[in-house]
C-alpha cells in the first residue's frame, strides 16, 4: 500500500517525458501524419469498384474531410521543422497546394495527382513506425 504514490509519480514522469519528446520532434510527427493520410487513402480504388456513384461521392467527401484534419496537423508540423530539413520544402509545397476541395476533386476525378504527390512525400520520409514481427521468422504466414 505504500507504493501507490511512487508508482503514480513514476507514471506521471513517464507521461510528461513522452509528451515533451513528442513536441521536440516535429519531423517524426510529420512522417506519422503523412503515413496516416496514406493509410486513409489506401483502399479508395477498391471501394469505388464495389459501390454506386452516390455512395462513392459520399465516401469521397468523408475521406477528404478526414484527410483534411491530418493536413492541418501537417501544416503545424511543417512550421516547426528546421529550415535545413530535407522534408521542409516539399512538405510546405504539398500543404500549400492541397486543400479540402482540391483533395476531394482529385479523388473523385481519379486523376491520381493527390496520391502521386503523397507518394513522392512518402518516398522522402521513410516509414519509421514499429511493425508487427512474427514469432516464427522462418515460417511467415
């Protein structure tokens, strides 16, 4: 029973450290949001094939709205990146070029411009997220 306060203090210190570390690394946050946008847009072609035009239109509007929330976060991260960072100039151009309406139009017309620009940015920012590893490396499912 005497350990409640030290354990609580430990968790608060770890939480504060994590939050401070996240604030100090805008490049990592920008990469995270880029891959979140990419994950959102990943299956749009398959969805279009399996649904009607009105459902596709509604889905495109919802998708562009959810992507726009990440674009706002990317704009904030872009402002925090140092000038010498290799990701700053392309990211700045990307967030200035694409707004919600342009994203929705590009996805609806299926011209691939938004997804192409997103793919280019992803190539500049390799994925550093932790991935699931199999318990049996010789027998991958």
